[in-house]
C-alpha cells in the first residue's frame, strides 16, 4: 500500500503544532509547563485507546494486575501523565539552561563517570525511556560530560529536526542510526560519551535476553560499541521528586573484557543492561514507557 497523499500535509501540520506547543512550554514557568504536560498525558490516556490497552497488558504480564495495591489501569494512567510531563519539560529545557538544569537535578554516582570524561576517554551511556530521560542527558552535559546521542531518525523529518535543535541548544549533537556504526565508534574513540536508549524492541536484529522474565529482542549495539572501543558502559536512570525536581543515579558501570570472545561478551553485557533497567523499572514502574510493544518480536524457533 502506498503512502497517503495527505501525509506531507499532516506532517507539516504536526511540525506547526509542535512549534506552537514548544513556544508555550518555554513561555510558562517550568512548574506550569510540567502541569500542562500532565494534562496532555491524561488526555492522551483517554483518547489513545490502543496504546492504553498495550500499556495495561504489558503492566499486567510483567508485574501483575495490581502492584502494591495500585491496579494496572491506574498505573497505566500515571504512566501517560508522567510521559506528558516529560515531553513538555523537554521542550522547555533550553530556557532553563545548564545552570537551571543542575539546580533541579540531584546527580548520584556520577563522579567517577565525570572524572573519566575529564581524562578525554569515551564511554557508552545508557538509559531507558524512563522518567524524563532527555533531562538525564542534559544534566550530564551541564555537568561537563561531552555527551552525544545515537538516535534513529523519525519518519517526520521536520519533527526530527526540531527535536535535534533542542538537543543542540543544550550542547548535545545527534548521530543518526542508519549510517553505519563508524561514526559512533569514531565519536567514542575521540572521547565522546555516547548516549543510547536500548530498551525498545530490536526486531529481528536483536538478541533475545530476559526482561521481566520473558525473552525480549534487545539491541546489541551498545555492547558491541563498548567492546570494540574498549570503553565502559554506564547505566543510569532519572526519577521525579516533589517540587519539580529530579534525582539521577548511575545504577551500574559495566566493563567489557577485550580478551573474551565478542559474542559471549556482547550477550553478557546485554543481559546485564536489561537486568539493571528492569530493577529500576520495578522501583518506579509508573516512570517507564509501557505503551511500547517491548516483546513484539518472538524468539527464533531454531
């Protein structure tokens, strides 16, 4: 089936709406922006029936129909609200600037990583679609880490460019997946901290390792890059705190063994990344992106 003839118009309208929302997000005080985002997330919860059903199904299969007395439906609602907040907060980050970002984020366990950055050596930095993940990268950049993002291009080129301009305003350039791994390796070897989000379905190219007790197709790129660049992998998450503040933590630092077989080492590191992210999600399950079909790709039969 060919593309809809209305797709270019729809995409231009999406970009126009995005610019308008971004202008509003930066014009309001940060707390108000976050509150408006919560309203946007709540509206999406009621309107996006398919995504709501996916979230409830994922939560129920991973954690059960009730989590610490909270029904899966309510946890899904909180997830939508959290995502709405994070989205509008991201649009407002350039207005905060580095100083404003550091004033809102408590960074725990980052000192060894920042010291590593001061030596001019690169690292793979992983997080998940958890909390305000864009703010995690922005806080690291504000603290002095030379972070760059390795990202897939979005289907709407205008939206993709708009988001990348926000990141660049924060001092974070983007390397697009799809142009080979040479650029990513070059960045690591030149001392960049390469930020990646490995917690979504990797389709047929992924390695199936456990995530919440079920085999999940998982991206091996972070482990392969770290193995070939001989650099560490840091896994961190960011959580919300009262008063429009946040707490970011480095949960694990993984070191590849260059003497080990690459295939075995990639599997070990990829498993460890999933285990670390899962532990964080269990801590604050409303922070994770349950709307995604994480277990969509079945494991190979042979």
